[in-house]
């Protein structure tokens, strides 16, 4: 069924009965939706490799929805990261995340089951994908997000699978800003709006943040003080040595350590900063050599307008 409606928030009713709300940028329009009560969706759980994409089969009520965002100024990451943070706050665990060529480009995109063009447009060189899962009393809930853009618009696709046949996400409008806030003295990393905090020092294989001082944290605190409605997302990353679960846990502990330092040493209010870790799922360099692995071990920040 096709329809267009101005929206800004996306509410999911989990099996526990508590409502979850995910905000989309103001002015987004629902372009298409399809729901099947008893179906099976194959959701990507890894990048294209050796001629295939690893998938997780999710069964139950399957809901597909797509939105068009006004303008093309926001990067795909600037749209995805606030949604990722909200998912974590509402009990979801990120199982996999990747971007365009890291996912596998053309091959990965066509392994995804998405609503067709023009309702959901995917630029093969500029898209983000995230798969999250939440446990429920009647079975697991899976939620896959795909974000892409064209010169004049952005696009968001949501696949929601609930074993308990929970209602599909209902959607309405948001006044929140999804624009990245500039931080003086800190260069943004490639990907639009991300800030790599490369001056941080951690012990090998642990999450103990060295004593510092760290100019990057002082700059973040100053930026938050200058923008009272802004909020900060910290994301920990690792190299590809070791298993995913252990690396996700380590990267999350490191991001938590940075959050704790911002709160204790720089007076940042706890409610304005969240921390997560995604292990080696989003490398910025080749893990095949030592220099690449070192570059991939980092904490990044995304400062978003309120």
C-alpha cells in the first residue's frame, strides 16, 4: 500500500508493552509500506564476502516502510547515528552495521529486501546499514535500517520483524535537529560529522583511559556548553583481531570510559551523552596491516543539534 504523510517520529511497540519512539528528521514523508502477518525475512548479518552475504532469518510479522527526507544536506551517518543511539536507549542491541563499500556495495545492496525505487533510493556509493535485535517475552524483535541519499533528498528504509506480531511502527513529525554541530579545533572524520578522538590513550586490550589531559574532550565539553540543546554520541571501534562479541564489549567499555571522563572532569550532564561500541564493524582502514589496525582502534564522537 502506497501513501505519503508528513512524519517525524517512529513508534515501535515491543513485546513488553512499553512504547519506543524513534525520531526521524522533520518533514520526512512516508513513501511506501507493506506488511505481511506471517512471513520470513533474510536480514544481512555481515558484509558481502566469498560470493554471499551472511543473513539471519527472522520470522513473524514483517513490516517494510520507506521515507523520503527533504533536502540532501544531511549525510547518511548524520541520519543513522541518532537512530542508533535511540535504539540502544530502548533495549536493542546492534548486531551488525556497515557502510557502502565496506558492506559490499552493489552485491550487498541487492542482497537486501527493500521496497523498490523510487520509494526507496539507494546510492551504491553512499549508504548505511544497521541491524538491531531486542529480546521479548514472546520472541525476538529485529529491526533493520538502511539510509541513503540523492542530491536533493535523503531516504530511510525500516524493516521490522516481530515474532509476537507486534504492531508495525507508527509514524508522526519531529522538531529535533539532526545537523552535526561544528566543534572548533576538531577535524571531522570522513563520513560526515564524525569526530575521531585520536588523542585518547588506552592500555593494550583494556578500557582504562589514560590520565590525559586530552584537548579533544575539552573541545567537546566546550561545544556542548555553547549549544545547550545539543547531544553527544560516542562510538567505540576496534581492529579485527579476535571475535566480534569481545570486541564489541571492549569498544563499548572504552566509549563508556570517555563518557565518564567527560562527566567527571568536564562537568558534562550525564543525560546529554550516550556511549556504544560496535567492535570492528566499521573500519576506517585496512585491518591487514599494523598501521590500519592501529587506525581502526578509536573512539569517535557525533555532536548533534537538539
